[in-house]
């Protein structure tokens, strides 16, 4: 009898974690990336078009985990004809705050593995912090519009200076 009572109490305690709010989702964003700092051995400050694809798992109305691939575009180094491209693969935890049934705001934090290539010996791979915030409007039970700002640490020069990208983007999210 004690085992049954413990089982019922455990099932009751865990039931919110397995609610109907659980959902997988995929999405894509298009935006503007701004590079700053030292990227792959050269100082830079430039903007270019960015795009990303993402997939995630929404645990409940408040928490989600997300994997995102981001193409941060191509930038030109200050005072040089050399260009560099950067990409990142980020794994983040999202905290969401529902404002009403269709709109929520979110914050996210995680790690990103970035690659910056320029054909120079200072090409870099780095694991850095990825943070962001934004909002999502759900047009239906399966389709949402998302807009936000993300910041990725990329690059690292021999003098210890970091490179960063800030990305403002908007896109669609499909839930299934």
C-alpha cells in the first residue's frame, strides 16, 4: 500500500512536467549581424546579413532548450581587403514569460561553438557565451513569429582581445 501511495504522489508531483505544453519546434531567422572586437587576428567593426536555423524542445510554458546554427555573415578587416566569415552552433536554455495566451517574452543563455575563417593563419574556433532576449507571438497553435537580439562571443587574438557579434533578427517558429 505504501508503494502505491508513493507512486501516486510521485506521479502527481511530476505531472506538470509532462503537461500538454511539451512541444518540439523548428524555426528560421533572418537578421543583421554586427561584428566588433578582434576576429581571427584582425580588428573589425562591420555589419552583414545573418541567418539561422533552430530546433528546440519546450518543456513547459516557462522553460525550453534550443539548438541553433547561425551564419554570421562576411566582414572586412579594418584597413585591409581581407574578409572573414563566422558561424556559430549554440545550445541555450530559454526562460519564457507568457504575457497572454498568444504573446511571450524570453531570455536565453548558453554556449556557442564558433568558427571564424579568413584564409589567414589566425583562423579561430572558440567556445564562448551566447545570450539573448526577444518576444514571440503565436499566430496559431503551431505557428509563431519571433524577434530578438542575440550576442555571441567569437574569435580570440594572441593579445587576448575578444570578438563579438550582436544579431538582431526575426523569423518563424513551427511547433509539432
